[in-house]
């Protein structure tokens, strides 16, 4: 089976590959076919180690949650007392969406 790839980036654009924990192969463009397209991966540390980027990211997420444009889907919820079980579940990489740990006061 051959997959067609139509980039949605302008010439000289950048394709960010997200979700590398997924074991399925990701169809990426052939470098010879799209010489002006740069592909890269994303790491959290690109944002969290830069105070300005982190502030912009936090503002973006908070605004998206407030207006409803971001609505995370929760896979499973754990109490803080069950943090070891939550970690094992996360390490299993079987979750589909977010894992939430609830802290009760």
C-alpha cells in the first residue's frame, strides 16, 4: 500500500512530528520529493526551559481551556494515594488520552 503525502506547509516550511510514542510507522515525506520541507520532532524542554516560551504556552493553554477550544479527553483518573499505580499505567503506554492524578485536600 502506498500512502500519498500532500504537505500542508509552504515551501521552506517545517513539519513537526508529534506522537513518537505511537509504535505505528508515521508516513513522512520523501526528502527528494520535498527538498524545501524540514521535518523535526518536538520536545517539551524546548518550551519549559525558556521562561518566555513557557509563559506564552501557559497563556495559550489557559485561554483554550477557558473558551472551550481545548478540551482534553481523560483516559483514567487516579487518587494521589495510587500514584505508583498511575505511574505503572503511564509506563505501560496503553492509555489513549490523558491520565489525571487527583489531589484531595
